[in-house]
C-alpha cells in the first residue's frame, strides 16, 4: 500500500481556483473529485476506477478551510486486482491546495492532520488488553521490529493491563518491510501463534526485541520459535487466513493514512505526542 502511493501522483497546484466564489459542502466535494480525476497521473500498470471523499474536518490553523480525505480506487492491470490508496487535500470552497507550509519552520500542515478513527476498528478480535467498555479507547498501529515501538509499546501494554477499566487497547500490525526486513515474517508468526492459542504473543515479541536484519523466513522462524517457545512452520504463517488478517491490518493502517510507527489514536483522535495514555491512568 505504501509503495502504491509512490506509483500514484496527484498533480495539484499549491492553490487552484474552483471557478466560483463559494460552494456548499456537497458541491465542494463534487468539484474536488472532478478536479483530482482530471489532474491525477497514474502509473501505466494501474487504471483509475473511482475517487471518493470519505470525510472532512476543519483546519484550526486556517479558518474557513477544511481538509478532505480521499479514497482512490485503482485497478492493477497485470494482476487483475484492485487496491485503494488514500490522500488529503485542502479547500475553502473557492480554492483547493495540496498542502500548506509554515514559513517559520517549513513544516507541512498536511503531516499534522489525520483522519479521526474509523469506529469499525474497535474490533473485539483486535482488543489486546483492557475491557472493551473501558472509559477510554486506544488504537495502536505498530511494527514489532521498529526500535521506537520496542521501547514504547511495552509501556502502553503495561498501562492497559494494569488499568483495564480505564483503557481498552486495540492493536493493529503495521510492518515496515522497507526498513525492517524481518517484520512481515514476525507479524505473520504472531498471528499464527495466536491462532494456535499462545497467550500474550505480542507482549512477548516486544520483550524479545527481534532485530535480525534478514528476510530469510527460515532464520526468522527459527529465532521466533526459540524465543517465544512455539513450533511454527512456513506453512503455518502462510496459511490463507493468516495472509488475510495480515492484509486487513495493512488496509486498516492505509485507511487511517498511517505513515510511521507507532501511530496512536486516543478516543478517536490521533495522539501526535503518544503520551496521552499517561494522563488517562493518573
């Protein structure tokens, strides 16, 4: 999914006139879709199928402007498959913009805005620790090989385990294979171990701190089995159900426009500080 974003380029000028002084929300969304369809450039291996505005929200830093979250459906011509990529665009009903850059520190406003959590991600099968009716809900997208995740997630897990009435912790795998070669295999091994009834696998993997710097499935599985006490085989981790779960987690992260780990949501809002959970358990 992340690679797909490199194949797809939305060509939007920094500020484009929508040819009217103002629009209502419905018309603005329609005009945005029309414009992006005409301005989009797609790799020859893909065919643009559809563009939808999934949601929008005001931009506090720029009164009168909103950010619109786009779902872009593509058809993979050679594989005869489909995929959906996601992007953001700004508009005030009269103009649209790809991004705003702060002159003070040259930071991107686009990078500081995230969609609110999709409530469908509060799934029982992703509830790692805590009670689902806890006062607060936290959703974590994490890569078990990411060094920062290895330092951060055990603390968040500990907080959820010790305060189950305050925190319901929902966990989604978001491996970054471009950086951590072994991440996909480790994640599939976690899923397979859970299917076999192994308890606290995610917590055990973070404690083990896998950093093998290899994509060799056998070497990774040997290390996983030794450290976690399992007896998984390549067939186990490449089972169709495991691959579907793996793909579903990536799709969830893509929908939420996750581009780094750990990405944390607290009560529906992205926690850029990643420290709000500490306030919840005081």
